[in-house]
C-alpha cells in the first residue's frame, strides 16, 4: 500500500517532508497528508501551510523554570531528574492534510 500520511517531529521537518514528496512526484495534500508539531510554519512563506499541533510556548517555559527553581539546591533529583509535565495542545488546521483516499 502507498503511504498516505506522515506525522513529523516539528513543522520544520514537515516542510522538508513536503519538499521530499514533491521530489518524487507526490502532491501534499492531494496525494499525502503531512503534519507537524509546534505550529511554526505560519512564520514562513510556505505552501501548503503545515497542519500542526500548537501549544502555549510561554506556559511551557514557565513550567520548566518553575521545575528548575523547585529543585534548586537538591543534590539528588528523584526519578533521575525526569519530570512529566502536561500542557494543553490544540490542532492548527492549515493546508497540508486532506481526507485519506478510499
């Protein structure tokens, strides 16, 4: 079966995937849907704009700083220094996704 969708690590990689698809004669989104994560492609003049997962970068930064401050002076961070932080996300629908072919 032919590949119909690609989910990329970030929008920069998604833009590269779109360019790669073009090189092999595939059209995004007609032939293949491509998504990213970080919703930064809107800052570039790129066509199609990448459908992406968006999130509040400021909130993520605040959470990271708070986590570091809470552990300041701790010699032995628990859980190997790892912490799971949850942040709300949303989908930013742009032009790089279409319905799967039937």
